[in-house]
C-alpha cells in the first residue's frame, strides 16, 4: 500500500510515547469501510480492500511509512487522578495530510496489549467497535466535531467480557489524540520541558498563530488554554442541543482539538430529563446530561493547572491568569448555547447581545421544561416545531397551524402559552420562513443513533451475522434531517420499559 505518512507526533515529541509492534489477527474480516472518509484522506478504496489493506485495518501489519506508537497520558477519572493511563488498547498508526490540507491521525482501537495496558488484554469487542461507528457517524452528520470511524474489522477471535464475545478492531481518524490528560501526565512529573514541547506542538497543529513573525504571542501556554476553553464551550453546547450524553467525561477523554472522542458509555437522551445518566458506573450522576457544562469547565481547570508553570514563573500570577481565562468559559458557553437553542427554535443566531437574548434563552428553557413535564422525547419534541413551520408554509395562512404540536403535547395552559410566545417571536423576524425552516431542519434531526436501535443492530450483526438493521440505521443517521424511505421505527423512541433501564459500560 502506498500511503503518504508524515508522523509529526513521533518525530517531534520523542519521549512521550512507546514504540510498539502490531500483532496479527487470526482471521480478519473487513465488515465495514467508510469509503467517503477514505477518499477524503487520499486513500485508495481498492488498496483498502486488498490483502495489504486488510492487514493494515486489522492492525496486523503496518504499511511502509507508518510508525505505530502508544501515547502516554494521565487523567482524572471520576474526579480522581491516575498519573499513568496511556493507550492501553489503542495505537497511533501514523498521520496523513488529507485532501483539505488537514493533518489527521489514523489510529487503532482494540489492537492488543501495549506498555500501558495495566493487565488488560488490549482488545475490543466487535460490538463496541460497531457502536463507535454508529455514534461517531451520527455526530459527524449532525455537524458535531468528532473523531471518525474509517473501518471496522472482525479479528476472528473471541475475548472474555460478559461471556465470550467476538473481537474487533476500529480504525479511527482524529484531528489528533492530544488530550487534557496528555498534559497532566508530564505536569505530574514536573517535566516542564515536555510541557513546552506539547504546547508548541498543540498550537502549531490546532491553533496556529497568524503571522507569528510580526505579532508573536507572548504567553503561548495561556493562549493555548484560552483557545481550548473556547473550543470546548462550543462543543458542549452542541452536545446539549442534541441531547447527547458522553457518559465518561474524564480528562483523558477531553481532546485538545475540540473533537468528541472515546464513545464508551454514551447515548442520546429520549424522554427529556436533565439528570439522565448512561454510564453503569456513574452511581452519583457526575456525568449526567445537565452536569456536562460544569464538568467541562472542571476538566479545563485541570488543564490550566497542568500549564501553570508555563503561564507564569510566579505561582500567584500564574493562578490569576489561569483563573481569568477559565472565567471566560461561562460567557463562551452561554453564547454558544444561545446560538444552538435559537437555531432549534428557528431564530437568528448571529447576535448574542441583542434585545431578545434573555427572552430567547428563556423561551428555550421553558420548552425544555415542557418536554420534562410531559415526558416528551427530546428529539421528537424539537422536531415537531419543524413540522409546525412546514404546515404554516404549506398553508400560506397568516396564522400557523399547530397540529403537530398539539398532537405531541397535552393541551395545557403552559403548552398553549409557550406556543403562542414562540409564534410571536418567529413573526418578529424579517428572515423569510423558508430560511427559518432550513435553520430548524439542520438543528432538529429526525434520526439519531437511538439506544435501542443501536443495540438491536449490534446484536443482529455480531450474533447472527445479520447486517440489515446496522445498514438501515447507518443510512438514516448519515442523513439525519432528510425525510426518506426509512422505516418509521428509526425515528421513534423505545418503549419506556427499555429506556428506563438502559446503561452502557466503560471499555465495551
């Protein structure tokens, strides 16, 4: 295979990883390939389907130019610091420059033991590999920054989890695998030289400074902190807007690039409840839906703490500068969140400081309260507003119809009052209705990777080798706002008796 690898992490950050060799899979089978992503990476589809391609995608043999490494990192896990974690079941194969000129990591998940495996087997179940395919592709289609799945391979072996399960390898593409925990690893060891190299590398790769020769940044560590704070605030606002719950927001699962990374115990909420949790081990609800903005800020405070020696040589000055930067998270998140809710309501999102800011924010909060009071499905509740606008446009009447809203929501005073206020707000816009509709359609999907549908697809594929449900669900979520010929069940929530007990697990 001819892949133009350019491995800057291995080249520029020596001492921050362990070189490692791939281990051949016994009977690899390529079960899914993301051909459009492969093309964007400059890879050839025929090569990936070849014997050499299968050897690469099964983490059996590295092609020429690749340099497999296991990255070192630490992390706060459920608030408790672990000084050494690292790629225990992952390997960075190498980096490529895609067709857009962007540097991308190509990495494996489930490729076997590394020096960081801590007694584990380093493998992944095929089910967990396919779950990451579905959820990460759903997030990408929704416009949420995310790592991507390039390929899923069944290795031909079985591993012990809850019983014996078929194993798989995921090939994952990311802007990078730099994490908050990467910086924590070297900060915990007092290695300021490594921290400086990491800061320089992260800035050059993710937040390049325009015309640095004429306007150099005096405090690079502080600059990086500010950039990551702003990027994470926007990311979490998008999660909240789609009802996404990451499940394990440990600092080793927070990417410096601002992408969503590590899809373990995650899910999209159905009946709206801000305290919803999807991790089986999160007994205290630390990573519940409503807590995600605060947890993101807490994680960023750990990032700031790791950077303190580089922010200023005086401890007090360093703390003051870091706290000032962290104080901007709330405003950044508020602005990003307002833009998200406005787009879901069909309102203009360009000005967060206009006269309607408070009213629009309250309008969104009141709608969420309606969802909670009446146990309405989060995705369907928001989508019904799109249907209302469609009916209005089609009827060409001055007074919008409310059939969809009235069908989904009980006829209560609160619901009726909210609907009237929303209609008044829509009519205050000078933007044409079809433009409002386009905004809402993008922000309010029909299809998401619903928990029960994902489980059904995974079970059928891994137990019965029946890929029908997997392919149908993937096709729907890759065009989440398009009304197509998909089965209506793909847009429907699970029965309450299913969602009430749905949990996912770390390391699945």
